């Protein structure tokens, strides 16, 4: 994957680092001080919302079994699981599956990643993943975006969508505090290390590889604690 805009990417990466040290890292450290049940419940709610994006991508990738399983999982956890705080679906045999997005779908269709990009606030990406993220929302492919930002449903507001995105970022950052601290301390070029990890993780997700990338932890808080 070519880093066609490296100078610009490095400048944005430096900006994101500064923002992380000032805002996101302190929020993540504060979040980690919350009791484990609260953190785990929050993670469950955020993961439940993300299923709404995974389901249409399961269908587009031809994985109808996963689409059906995720639909049942979302329905059960949203109702019986109280908006996803609890996970009764796993006990019924509908366990969590790999999260999917439109960048992964485009990759599974054979579209190359294009140039590496670093987006302000959002962080590492590629041309393909950026097109997938923006295009998926513009054409109505993100159900959560549709009922919060795109349409006035009278039940949800824009803040619900953006809060869930910010919450997912803080939850992810909190789970990876030590990983990123070690990476930053031990890397000769932190920018290049993050780029490499991101591209490895995206390749793993697109090919559905089971290879573990330590700094991309998405496990439950009980496992981390």
C-alpha cells in the first residue's frame, strides 16, 4: 500500500497525536477507572449498535448465514438484553461475529486499498476505506446513521450517532492504553508502526484471517481485567 501523501499524513498524524494526548487519552484513563460492569455494559451497547452496519455488509459479501445470525443477535440483545447492555443472544447460540464495514466489502469484491490516508481525528485509513465509510452513509447503507442523522425519526437525534462513534473510540482507546504506550516508546518511527498495524489489521479483517494483532483488542473488559 503506497503512502502517496506521506508528508500530509505525517502532519495530520502529529495533530491527532496532540489531540489524543490532550483529550482522548485522559478520557480513556478516566473511563478505565469505572467499575467493570459499567465498562462492559457500555461496550456491549456500542457493539450492539455496530451490528446495524455489519448486517448489510454480511449480505453484500454473500454471507447470508452471518447476516441472519446478526439480525437475531441484534433483536434479542436490543429487547431482552435491554438495548444491548446484556448479551442473552450468546447464550442462545448467536455469538458475536466479526464486525464488517463497506471498506471490507469493497476489499472482498477485489478493490485495492489505494493510497494510505490519515484522517483528522478519525486516524488511519485508505482511499478504499474512506470511500466505503463516506459512500456507505451517503447512499443510506448505514441504518444507525439513517435513523439519527439522515432522517428525522423523532426517536433519535444527531447527537446519538456522534456520541456512539466517540464512545466507541474511547472504549477502543481504553482497551489499548498499554499497547499504544509500548508501541510509541519502542518504535523508531511511531507513524510507520501505526500504519503497518492498521494495514495488517485491515488485511486480516478482509480475508477473515484468525491471526491476532495485539493492539487491535476488541475483547470484553472482563478478559482485559
